[in-house]
C-alpha cells in the first residue's frame, strides 16, 4: 500500500464541499444565463414567461438533483471501496506486524543462544589450551602427505605442545607448518609408513622405538582424529630403556661369565621348541656339570674357581654353533641349547667335543688342572614336547651319567625318573578327584582400609584321601596342561557362586566373591554361556561375582579379551586384573578393558620397604588405578609396615595373612558374621 493511496480518502472529503458548491454555482449561473437569453430573444407574453420560469425552476431542480445523486452515489462507492481497502490493508499490516514481532523474538533468542555458545566455546578453548600446554606427555598433530598413488611419503606438523619441545628439543617455530623431511631429511621410511597407516586406516598403534635423529627412545601412542590426520602423544623413555636394558642384561645374564642365565635359556628353549614344531626339526638340551670343581675352590680359593669358570666358558663357546646358546645355570653347571638338529649324531659329536675341550690343561698359580665333566642330554620331541620337562630330563640324564664315571655323557631314557611317573599319577587322579568330590574351596577375605570384609577370593585345595591336603601349585599346572582345568574350573565357579548365595540367605550382607580363570579356561568355547548358566542355577546376582584373569593372559589375547570382558560386563559381572605389574599392559588396551579393579602382584607387596622398588611400583599402580577410577587390591599383605604404607597410598582394598589365611567355608562364615 503506497502513500498516495493511503491519503486519498482524506483529500476527497476535504475538497468535496468546495467542488459541489462551485459546480452548483456554475450550473445554476449557466442555466439562468442561457434560459434568460432564450426568453429575451423570444417574444413571450407575461403568462408564458411565468409558466416558463416555473418550468425552468423545476427542470433546474430535477437536473441538479440528478447531478447531486450521481455525485454523491459515486462518492459513496469510493468511500466504501476505500474503507474496504483500508480494512484489508489494516489486516495485512497487523499480520505483518505480528510476524515481525515473532521474527524479532526469535532473532533475539538466536542471538542469545549464539552468545552463550560463543562464551562456552571460548571457555572450552581456553581450558583445552591450558590442558594442552600442561600435558606431561608430548603431543603433536600431523597431516599425512601422500604421492599420486596414495602412498604416504611425508607428514606435516600442524601443532605441538610445550612437552613436545622439551622431549625433542625442537621449538614450535621450527616445526609447525613444515614437513618431517624438511626437518629430518634422512628420517627412516618406517616412521612415515607407520603413521601413514594410522592416518589412512584409523587404526591406533602403540610402540616404543629409537628415533635416531634425536638419539632418544620414545614410547608412542598414535591415533587418527579424522581421515588424513594423525596425533601422537609420547614420553621420552631413553633413561628407562637404558636402565631396563641394563637390568634386563643383568637379569638374563650371568655376572661372572657374561653368558645367558637360566631364565634366558628357558625362554630360548620355549621359542626353539615352537620353531622346531613348525620346521619338523629336533632340539637338544645338554646339562654340563664339572667334576671336582669344589676341589679348586677349596685348595685355591674362589678367585681361582671364578677364573676357571671363565676359561671353561670360553672353551665351550668354541663348541657351540652360532645359532645355538651356551648358558651358565650357576655354580659349576652349564647348559647348551642346540637347534635345527636333524639327527642325534650331531649332538653326540658336540658332546664329545665338549668333554675334550674341558679336559685341556688349565694352569693357575703354577698348578695345572685337568678338569672333566658329565653331560646329560634330552631331545625334543623324542623325550618331551614341553620345555620344562625337557630340562628336567636332561638334568636326570646328567645324574645318570655320574654313575658311569667322570667325563661321560648320557642321553635321557624314558622312565628314567620317578618324577614323571608321579606327574602321570596326578594327571590320572584329577578326574577321579572331581568324581569323588575330593576338591574343596577355601576363602580368603578382602578388606577395606577400615578392616571390614568387602569380598572373598575362592581358592581350590585338593583333599586327597591318602596324601592329605595338596596345594594348588602341585596340580593346577598339570591340570592346565592336560585339560582337566576346564571341569575343575567349572566346579570352582559353581561352588563359589552357591556358597556366596548361601551367605546371603544366612543374612550376611552381600559381598563380592572372586573366581580365577586360567588361560585355557578364558579361551574355552562357550565361556560366557557357562558363567551365565552357573549364575542362573545358583540364583546369584551377577553383581556379586568378580572374574579374575592375570595381566599376562589379558595382554596376550588383547582384542579377544576386550570382547569377552565387555560381554561379562553387560551381564553385570565385575572384572579384576590379577598379578598386575608382572606383565606389560599398553595404556590404550588398559583403558579399553572394562575392568573394575587391579590386583597388585604379591611380589611387589612383599618387597615394600622404605624406598624399595616394590614400594615404588605399588605406589605407581595405586596411582594408575586412582586415575582410571579403579579399585586397587594389594595381595599378600603380611606385615604392619606393608599395611601402613598401603594406607598412606590410599589403597582401597587389601588381602593377605595379616588379616586372615584362606579358610574353609564354615570358618569363613563365622568371620563374615563378625566383619562383613
């Protein structure tokens, strides 16, 4: 509606009287003048003039009346149309005004929301940047650079934090916006390949490696926030690695001769057996014991004895093929691991050569010694497929060689030892023990810092009818190897759940009961269904059951572990990571595991002393558990010193002989009535 249209009705009304008056005057004057002129020109008598004047008046009235009717009728129509238009315009204006008001309110709300969002975003950015700058771990964000074929060839620095500068010595202004090849032209391609896979596939990786350009070791976790980008956060672990390498060398090597020790030779034997199983070769193990070595120590002292052992070690090295291992077990005992053996003739020749080189004269303080040795030999797979048994068989064969005199070697002969027979007896008796209900469960309480019992761990014992109580260490490894652990574990689970339900029915406040799973149990088909069935049959609420697996088992099958543990958690079952600290847990997987508690291995607790490694490790594990919001259980607490230290570190739960030894169910029931 324009302005001239809005002002039309007012203008018409204002000028109407003047227009009507002027029109009437004009018409009237014209009528009078015209008619009078006509009358003057015509010769009428007086009577005709009167008549004509009257007629003229009536005609004028009729004409003016008709004219007034046309004028007013036209005016009224215009007024009506104008009012209608005004009414419609008014309505349109009201609708437009209402819409404008609503739009204004909506715009006002949107402005307020945008203002709040902007304030929150700014706050979050400040908080994120503060956290980013204060991170202990070094952090860097990168963009991968690929060639035309999509192969990663470089990567670009997008951002770093101050910890990155401290860990690498590289300042932000030197690296941000530049590629790694600009900074380190000779960088190994393997670094770019690793990170390229992360950026392009989205699969995270965790690894520790040596970065030659900075001459440091880093523990690195890399992930992709979005396709084509990857972020890394890492720690400089150079000192730890160097210390670890030193400690590891000391842990796996003999300090006198520098040879591998028992721990390392056992690891290599296991690996050699695994490889031989694939290649269909044999593995030989030789136990070597020097004859009359004590005579050297007794007559010339330990210095002479140490010098002789070093000399013997050097001689033996000449007998050992490059791909085999010579180790010192301790004292005057050595061991040789021979791999890639195709027949025993090779082993026999090496055994004879060993005896020959040991017999060579050795002089000390003008005294010449001619030493001899006895050798015991065991062969994989002829004698055993198990590394531990193979070592025992070689040891047994060595003692058999002693009966033949000095400087002899002896192969293991089946049924040479009674120990194997005893093992077979145990293996055979395990299933019978299940059928005759010879197994019993003992229960050891877990207490909180207030000394109240918050849970118990179920521990199996074998109550043999003739041999008495057999500890689990004597039969569990055999049960695990022969497969009997599966029915035994099923019995333990059902018995423990039923006992916990019975305690609840006796009015004892509900507590957790922990059941351990071995590696074979954890991998068995139908584990989830088995546990669910036992809970159903015993009517125990899943929230009162805790499943314990060792850290080693969890990390060995990490992806499978995540899947199984998530399924258990969905059932409401709690998860505890047992013997924590004995393995090597990736933090990425540790965060992925849906666990409820960490159990510190008892070896660290027993080593708790002022400033000891055990105390330091226990403190670190407790801190880690607190950071991950997990309960931490200290196993093997036996002294008040250990208890005091654990309380200082805010350890949530403890278990050990200081509180109670493992008890049979009746004794445990009485204890729970007092302290649960």
